[in-house]
């Protein structure tokens, strides 16, 4: 299958490019940034923005499925580096351009990467994702497109040193309840393969929340105490976590991924157990980028 990834040079795009090409798909990456060196040559790179309508039109030729990733994210709002105009231009106008170009080219399959930040529907970032989801529904209805909308939690990976100075900073973020970038890649790949197999969403632009894996039982969460972590993982794990400044009394917020598990067979793999194993093995530097040579 021939796929167009928008924003394919980013954290998710590089992981997804490798997975798609390994299963024999033809990948086009439309991104203003050059492709990651780990996957350079594995996909056709088009150096363009989703605001460039002509580039999008050309990129859509013979494409079977679009995976729309390109966007400014919540971190750009939190850091104050992008304003309302920036968010609307790229996330709203850009997404419209992607869907319109796909529809004009006769592309019938798409995966939209949205965000659980739709809960903050009046924030700069969250509002753009609300509008993106509404656009996806409109195009599914108007052009008979099969679209899956994935709503992952924030998934900037631990090896992204532009955001996290070390593994423990990322671990402190993941601790509250989160999803690993590798699991978001898994979900996206399964969404693509669901559509590739000719299967249909249960509703137009069906929304699937993408959460991480959790080791706690429902009973443990319901009866949470400051000792719940130690009871689950043991005293040595508690000592390890606390030695790196992690709050073991903190209860994770779980959203769940039941619909994604049922529809596309998503099975999150990375949990606190994996984090603790990596913390013990690698310390503050954390594991290396998984596609590193």
C-alpha cells in the first residue's frame, strides 16, 4: 500500500516509517524537516509544509492512505513558543488542506493523530484538535472516506533531548499515567492495517483513545495508598525510584484503551515495570534511540 505521512520526520513518523517499510508498504514523508538519519532512504521525502497546497496535491498522487501527524503540540503552547495564529494556521488550516487534497485525489483511507488534549477544548492546542476531529467526521460523511481518529496521550519519547534533559525527567512525566511512543506507533500501524484489510470504522472517523499499559489492578487503584507502589513492585523498586526523585506515592491517572483494543487489536506494552527495568539498567541517561545503528 502507498501511504503519505504528514510530519513523518518527527518522533512518531520515524518509528512508523520503519514499521511500514518493513511490512512492504511504500511510504512518502511530507515534512519541512529532513528525514531522521535512521530511516533516510526508506521513504520518499517531500520537503514541504501541509500549508503548501500544490505540494500536497502532488504528494497525493496514487496514495492509498494518509496518516496525518503534522501539528504544533501542547508543549509548544506550554512553552509559549507558538501563538494562536501559529496553531490555527498549521493545525486547522493545514489539516483542512490535507483532507481536501486527499478527497480531491480520491484517497479513501486516513488515520488522524488527534490527542486526549481535546479534554482541554478551549486551550490553544486542545481546541485545534477538537476542530480536527470535526473535520475528519465531515470528510468521512461528505466523501465516503474510511477514517480512524487516534487520541493518544502525550507521547514525546525519552530520547527526545529537545524536551527532556534526561531519562528521569521523562520518567517523572510518565509516572502520572501515560503512553510510550512505541505503543502509539503500534496503534497507528494497527489502524493502518485495519483500513488496509478493507475493514470499516464502527462510525465515521471513529475515535480511539490510546493509553499505555498498567500493572495495577482495578482493586489496587480503587484502594490506593502511599504504599501501593511498594506492594506492587517491591521495596527495592521503591528504593530505586525514590533514589531518582520519583514520587512512589503518586497515583497514576488511567484513561484506558478499550475501544482500540477491541477494534484494531491494540495491546499497549510499555508500563512502569519496563520503566523501572530501564532505570535500573541505564540510570539517568536512559535507553538509546531504538533505531540507532
